[in-house]
C-alpha cells in the first residue's frame, strides 16, 4: 500500500515529467528551447511540492535550486548540456543559466535584510525586550475590553513589522492566556468576547507584517523585483514603504476591530492584564544596554535610509556584526534563526532567475496576447489568485511562485496609467498577507486556533471578511493613488 506522502511525491514527479516530455508546441510559446522547457517542468514540480507539501516547503526550495544547477545551469551534467550538431559534435545550449547566478540567490541582499531582522528579534527575545515593550505599549489601553482588543491589534501589528509574525503571535497569546481563562459569564460559560480577543492577535500579526519590507517574506520577494537592477531597479526606501503601507494597515485594523466588536460582544466589563516580565529585569545589564541601543539605532537607520544613504539591506547586517562582536549573539543563537524561511525565499528567487536568464520570460510575453486583456482585470485576477493560493499553502511559497510570473506578465502590458509593473507586484505581495481564513493559512492562525477559543467557522468568517476588505482597499489605494502618483517608484 503506497503511503499518502509517497503518492503525493510520485504525482508531483509525474506531472513534472509530463511537462518535460510533451512536444514543445503544446505550450504555444514561440521559440521554446529545450532548456526553457526544463525550467517549465521544474516550475511545475516546485508548485506541486509547495501546494501538496509531501516534504517541508524549505526542502523543496533546496531541492529545486540543486535541480536547476544540475539541469539548466552552465555547470549541468555534460550529457544534457547541449545537442548534437550536423557533424555529430555536441553543441552547448546558448541559454544555460550561469551557475553562480543560481547560487547567489541565497546570498541575495533581501535575504540579508531578513537575516538581520531575525538576529535583532532573537536578541530582543533573549533579554525580554519584546515583553517589556509589549507591557509599555499595552498600558495606555486601560481595562475596557473593547479598547484592550484594539490595543492588541495595534501592538501585535507593530511587533510584526519588525520581528517574526509567528513569534509575535506566540508572545501575545501567552500574555492573553490567563485573561482567556478569567473571562466567564455568570453561568460559567466563556465570554463570547474571548473569540474576538483571540482573533485579534493573528489578524494583527498577519496584517501588521505588511507595514515594512521585513515584516513578512512576500514583501521581501516583491522588494527583490522592485529594487534589483536586474528587474525594475526602483529606489524604494524602508521609510517609503512604511509611508504607504502603515496607513493601509491601520485602516484594515480599524475595520477588523469594528467587525470583531460587533460579532463578538463582551459581557465582561473590565480586563486586567498582568504582564510579568522578569526576563528583562534579570538580564545582564551590559547585554541589555547593547541590545537596546542596537535595536533603536537599527530601526532609526532603517526609517532614515534616504537621509543616511545606507541601504536597508546593509543596515540589516549592522546588528548582526555589533551583537556578534560584543558576544551578545552567540554561536548557539544561530540555530534560532528561521533558516527555513530564508531557504524558501531563496528558492523563489532561483525560479525567477530561471525564467529570466533562459529567455522563457521573454518568450512567454511575446506569445500571450496580454494586449487584448484589461490591465485592471489582470491585476485583480493575480491578486485574487494569490489570495486563494495563500489560504491553503504558505504565503511565502505563493508569492515566490506568482511574483516571477506576474513580473513577466506586467512587462508585456501597458500598465503606465496604474503605476506600471510595480503596482501589480505590490498587489500580489499584499494579497499573500491577507489570506487568513483557515488555521493552516498562517502560523499565527494555527497558534490562535490551538488555544481552543476559536472555532474554524469563526476563523473562516472573520478571515474571509477582513481579507476581502483588505484586498479591495489595497488595490483601490494601489490603482488610484500609489500607482498614478508613483509613490513607490
């Protein structure tokens, strides 16, 4: 009896082999080469592995990068590196990808940006700085349950802009755990408002990540195509992104708060938060000073990158260097970095390199009549597709699959009136973060669902409503304000 996992792997491989073996004319792409068809087969294999997840999604990225190196790079196996000429001599294919370009995907500046963010978050967690900040930021929201819920939305979102969404959700849920237990009606039943409070945390974590380039991996993938000289080459600074995205996040928070208060009214009149943060008080004074100063300086440099001239990617490595040299960030802390996220993003970059370097992207644009399609329909369709995919699979994997394709599509269309390809890519990236209808949609959703306070139908109802509202608002802002005014390039 074949196991479910084995069946999924065999299905993925079979579909990839079919894509590789069918006549190239099946694709309807003029001038499709052998190497380009291999890239299509690899792309299908990556998509199926990411969707079905028979193996961890980061493992798929590693496998795909190695597969590209040995099949479509200029360092691939000799027997498949070319074809026999008229005289029987093997003539190398002209469009093989430089192997260094594929390997460089893991050392991409955007990867360094996330690496620095992870290091900063790990250091803050070591001394309890995150808990201390949460304690300070939540204090002004008092004890009114409705206002406390708003506070959790905003504070969770703020943390998610600069540290892992998953770690943020875990920390905030830990703070709320004793509150959930204490909120009971006179008959002993759980206050319905608990559901709203619990939902506020994953919503804050998922939406808050949209606010900065490092807030969530889909943002990083989009930044790659927006700012890299190999693609659009736009000059988008850390603060430029925040100026556009933070107001958008706040409006979605306001809508989500209104929705949660109406759907899950409180019977409890007062909430008392007890945040005991002994870790910060007991931490080493020297480490505390170094981390706090480094944290503050890094954030300051990020938001003033246009003034200082230091790129946000470069700034991200400053805390890594400072904390390592001072001994605050130790060898053992390296294991705490989310390497799986970095590998996943790198795999997406590698697929993009495959599309571009082999000429497949150019041939796709030339073969598909995008000029006959409405630009708005294509933009909204790409966003809805990403929203749908991200509901059932990793947001990062969805963005990694779709952004290279939509970059190619956008280059073949007249999007000038809407801000160009930039608007389309931003829409796809934001759509990935707006998918939160199921426990499997995002890690924060899974953590909130695991508390037992939320039913799946509650998560689906709230997630779909907030997601669609955010989607409509994001595309309205991008198409009618950001794009025409060229606020992001």
